C-alpha cells in the first residue's frame, strides 16, 4: 500500500479504502496531547470527540508540532483528528510527515501482526469493516471518484491496475449477453460501478449487484439513488440467480468461513469468478491481525493457494488466469515460510460439465504469489 493515504475505495480495499497507517494509529493513539509533549496534562482524544471539540484538538496538535517539528505522535494524532473531520488532504500531509520522521528514525509499522490458527484467536479491536466509519470513508471516496469519472473524455485515466480486470471481462461477456450481470461480494458503496461505467464500451449493458454490510448498503443507496445499474444487498441470498460474473476484490480474506461463502457463490453458477488482490500463496493457511484499517484491527486470512483451487475445482471451476499485484508487502516480521510478498489476482471459469482438468500444484499450492 502507498505511504500517502488516499481515501479512495480500493479498498482495501476493503482494505485500502483508507490510509495505510491511519487506522492502526487511530486505535493505538489513545491520547491527544493538547500542547507540547513535555506538558504533563494529557486529554483523551475520545473526550474531545464526545464533547464535539475536535477543532480544539486540531489547534492543540498544530501547536504541538509547531513547537516540536519532529514530534511523530503529534503528526499522527493530527492526521487522525483531521481524518475524523473529513479533511483528508490535510490528514495526508500530516501522515506523510509522520512517515518521513519514522523512516529517518528507523521505526517500522507493519500491516499485519501475529500468526493464528483461527479468527477467534486474533485480537481484533473496533468495528472494522462492519462499522460506519469504514462505510463513510468509501462513500466519500466514491463521491470523489465519480467526479473524476465524469470529467474524462474517452480514456478513463482513473481506471488502472487491478481495477481494469472487471471492465475488461465484462466487455468480453457483453459480446454474448445483452446484459452483463455481476455479483460484487464486498463491493463497498459501489466502487466497481464507476470503473465499469468508465471502462466498458457499452456501460448501459451492466447490472451490478453489491453484497455488503448494512451500513455500506445504506450509504451506497444514498450515493446512487437514481442509478438503475446498481443494487445493494444485505445477504448473498437476496441476489437474483442469473449471474455472469462473481467479483471479490480483496474481500474474501476477511470472511471467517470463506469456504462456505465460495460454495454459496458458486451455486449461482456464474461463468466467471474474478478474485483480485486475494491474500493467497505458497504458505500454510493462517490468520493474522490487520493493523491498517480505519476503524480498528481486523482478522485477515492468508489462504493456501492449493486449498483455494481445490475448493473451486470441487464446485466445478477451473483456474484460467493467475497473476500478482504490483505492490510488494513488507512481512519481514513473519517467518519466511509465511510471507505473501504480493497478493494474487485469480480468474476461474465454469467447466460446463467437462471433466475437471488436472491442475499442476505442489504441496503448498504453487499457483501464484
């Protein structure tokens, strides 16, 4: 993930819809110093928020970093409070300064910490992706992205990287179908629709069904009140059965029982399954604590690729394409045999009753990452 926070619904990303550091800091930084750090009086940040005095907190923190320009925690806390006020550009500046100071001092933040056998063992904090803060961040990011999308002429300069996969696949499917029906599991507040509108030759042929949390669905419906091409669903079972593509962008790893979810989605019998930015590779399946989300610490699976391919094969799907994300993740705090390095981009296709092909995988999967 980039050093600079961009409140863009990549998510994250699910995961990357917000800062690469801001969420971890938000949970870790329990105190806001009202002035220079040598002052003995500390006021809880939560008290400022409860009293509605965030402006006072910002002023105090600005004074603190003016008094000591190398005050890392001051810059971090200032970024947190500015983010809570919706002043994302200013938050970016403060967080970038904190990162520069950390880099020069040799300090290191990691996206993930700990290796666990199950989600139950992961020390989660806060509401994470289930909370309103995450949904609000994605909604605001999509409002900004929609403005950019509406400004381009022919080439959508904002649709790049892993965001090109779904529009390209939908464009291919549109050659055989008048309407391309997509189930976007964990699709936030409709991020994929923006890239589909921008990237598909005939965007009128798109029907996007987003499965998300209650808060994300509610905000997505507010963001797209008169858009017939997108519908939001609180459960997989609510989605119409006629689906051409299932799209899961960096979301499967946050589901405790990912096998059950994959099997339920496979029951729709879509022609294609697309999984960009999936935490999978040549390592044993394990859970970890993801530290970089906006609202707390969440559990994150790292899935053995052989296990994942086996699940999809048992449901009648073959692996058609595999690649990795460009971003190299620092997991130097993990033993070498557990490091992902790069997330996977996978495409599966329905076998249509043909005999399952033999997939050449080694003991730990060996297909990507």
